C-alpha cells in the first residue's frame, strides 16, 4: 500500500513538471511566432544576434516604412508632371511650327491690293533726289489736293515743256491740283503718292500714263504719246473734300448741252419739292441771286469755267 502511494506521488510530480516545461516552451514559441509575423526575428537566438544590427522597435520601423512609402508616392506624381510638361512643350512646339507654317502660308497668299485708281502705280519709275520732312505725320495720298513745283521734260530729247521756275532758277508760281480726279497727268499723280513735304523726286512716266489733265496740264501744254520725265517738289498736301462728291454740273445740265440755263438752275433748287415747292417766290429769288453771282460774262448761262461746285468725275 505504501509503495503504491509513493509510486503515484512520483507519477504526479513528474507529470506536473512536464506540464510546466511544456507550457513554458509553448509560450516561447507563440511569442517567437508573433515576432516572426511582425518581421522582427524568428527565434530568441536570432533576436539576440540581430539586436546589435537592428535595435529599433517594431513601431519605429513601421513608421519608417510608411514614410518611405509616402516618398515613393510623392515621387511618382513628380515623374508624371515632368512627363506632362515635356508633352506640353512638344505640343507647344508643334503648335508654334504649325502657326509659323500658317503665317508663312498667309504671307504667300496675302498680296497687297492696290487702291482704286492706283493699279498702274508700279509703271512709274520713282527716284528720290532729296528727302522730305514730317514723313511720320504727313504723306501725300490720291485723295489729297497738293501744291507742287515741277519741271517737265521729254524723255526722247530732254527738252523742257513745263516749269514753275523762273529763268534765273528761282521759284515762280507753284501749281495746285486735286489728286485722283484727272486734274493733272495720271502718271504724275501716281508718282506723287507717298511724298513728304519738301521731298524732291524724279518721275519717269510711260506714254500710257500721259493722259487726263486740266488747267496747266490740258490740251497741247503736255506732249502726248511719249514718255515724260517730271522733277517734282511737294510743297503741301491737304484732304480733297470734293473727291467722291457727285458731278454737280452734270446733274444740273439736264439737256447735256454743256451749259446750265436759268430753268435748269431753278429745277435744281426745287428738286423733289420737299424743301421749296415749285412756284414759291423764294425759289425765283434764289435762282436770280445765284445766276447773278456765277454768270461772270452775263450771257444768261453758266459756263463750265464759271461753275465752282464739284464738277469732275473720278478718272
């Protein structure tokens, strides 16, 4: 009986010691397994051996890994931005090249169209003998009334046919005329376009542009059918306000006989009757007053030379 109790007691003690040892081993393994899951170490030996190399706590290491992840994410968009910038530059470069090509194309297609009445300007040879002044503020146009000094020569023998200078070379009476309505020679007008005040030019006018001309330039005063040379100095230029207005002489000359009779002048005052009704005493008064003023030779007619309202068609 006593031996039996002693044997059972020994078995109990041995079982208790074994169970405690097993529990201790299982605890170490479980703790090691957790450390292994965190990526710190696999066993106690590895923990001891790597402690000198990596003594940071798991939380600190996780923070570092998280920070590195953020940096990687920040660097990725930067690369994207740089790529987009590069693509945008390439796109802009392509757009610039396209715009440049379009501009060149426009430059090739776009040609300067001469103004009405200036289509033959390129036929006049222009030589600038003396520069003018105030060129930034005033240049003669085909719509101006100009005043000039000039000399005219035949290109064939250099003989002079017109001049505004005296025999001693001093300036005489200058010539005023209106541009663009046929007052002077067509080629002379085209050569004056663009002149500054005080500028001196030599103009070679082909025979095809030796046309038109009134007053000093009319009739046989200007040789026709041959090339001419003009030396011109521009003295002044002002807008020609009559240019573009209707030919009033032609409108009043109802029967086209080249003169304006009293009845035609009367009809011009009446017009459509809105302002002055026909038969009103004021119409007779205005007609008689105007005839007295304009009819210089008192022949009862208004001649072309006596008419002072706009009377030129644009030529």
